[in-house]
């Protein structure tokens, strides 16, 4: 029987059902959706599900694939995609504790996250809906600190705006505050320190729209294309084409050079040196926002976060703005805070986390 042939579906054993449930659960928790594919080592599969000699692991996996219950992608690692619908079981996964669980600020943030609800009816994303169902018993599965730049990730991080607009915090309507052009701001400061006078930092200093300026300089058709180019500069590989577009600007040269150095602070520098700048900027963002979170905690203001954005109860917007201003005044000579209203919410452009990760990983 060749691999391309299919066989009549057999009755799925309990061990097989448990494995499929594990794949499905791991996909959801790791990648925020089902059927994305997840790496599981052969040793883990054998130890947890198909113990030798009771089970023939390879034969079982082949049969699950032939029966269209499992998809196996072969590359550097085997990746398993659960094809059929079914339940998840968070008890099958251990939460990752790669942060100080006794940190008062992080403890407060977890507590506030557990008190998130929504004012909309119906379903949103599968990840957020799963969080809402299990937050009281498995909160730690949904509060994560990444190993790359120590950013905090929760089900709110990837929640689309149409749903975030309707978040409640302790059953109270919310509003959001974010720093306009946070990454350009941080890059501007960084370039001024390492390059001195440069075109990019001057754009920020003069309060110009970075994306419109890049659009003009690169002779692009739209501002949206300029935004895309900006994030390619930040997160992509060194590019001679960019240097040509900007006339060999000193800031582009510094960026390309930094992406080729061994930067020991970056945990990926040995395998993906072009991620150096992303690490540097995202780490700086975390340090700035940590001071904002600390200020909110000191004044007992409930909040949840989306990187450079905080979401607070609507009644606390003014106090939250005051705290943000106090922190940002120490960091930047000029900046702008975007404040959402319940009926009119404005957000700065940003790539979603998946797009950013793909740029970093290329």
C-alpha cells in the first residue's frame, strides 16, 4: 500500500484520541488557532501516547494520516496538524513559567486578565473564546512572557479591534491608550545615539508622519506601502536595495550593519542576526511600558495590555494618561498618545504578531 492511497477509517483508539486532542490543544495554545501544525518529538509521542512495545508508533501515525485524521508535514522537524474537529484538554499541557511569578506587577496583570469579559454576543476567535471558557481554572496557560524580548502575550494581544472595542474590565466599559509610532520613536532615539544627526531622527523630532516621509523618499504609491517598508527595515534581513532607495543614508547603513553583528543580548543572534534590531527595539518598548504598568499598579488602576497599548476602565482614562505622560516625558522629547473613545477608536498601524514573526524568522 503506497502512501498516496487511503484506507477505510477504523475505530480510533483511546490512545489515538488522546494524541489528537493533545495536538489540537498544543496548536491552539502555541499558535492561537487549530490546524496550524506543531512540532512534537518522537520521544514525547512514544513516552506519552504510544509506548513501545505495546504500540507501533510509526504505524499508528501513518494510519492516522491515511485516514485523514492527522496531517504530517516533513521538513527540518515533523509537524503534526490535527485535521478532525474535537475537544481540547488544557490539563495535557503544562503552562510555561519563564518569569518571576512573585513579581507584584505581573501578579496584578494576571489578576486583571482574569476579570476580562465582553459586551458582545456570540463568538470571537477560537483562542479568545477558549480563554473565556477556561480562565478561572487555567489562567496561566494564557499569560505568557516571550523569550525573545520579554513581551507579554495574552488572548487580548491578537484579538481583532472589532472585539477589543467591546472588552469589559471588572464588568466596566474600557478605553485604550497607546503611544503613536512607538517603534519609530524608539528607533529615532537609538539612531541619534549611534549615528548622531540623521534624517530619520529629524523626521520624528519635527513631528512628521514617518510613513508619509518614507513614501515620498522611496517614491511609493501609498502610505500603506511605506508602512510595510518601515517594518521590513526593522524586522527583515539587511538590504542593499534599501540603501539604494535612501541614497545610502547613514541610518540605513547603521541598521544593516547592526543586523550583521553578534549581539549577545539577542537570544537568536547566532542563528538569525537580522533579528538584532527587532530584539533591541522590542526590549526597549518593554522597559518603557513596564514603568507605565508600575505607575498604574501604584495607583491601583486595573489594566490589560497589548504591547505599547494599555486598556483601562473608561473612568480611569485621564489618570492613565497622566501616568503615561509622566513616563514618556522621561523617555522622549516629543510623542503622541492615542486615546480611544467608546464610540470612536483610533489605532496606529501595526503588523500583527504573526507577520512580525515571519519577518524575523526569514
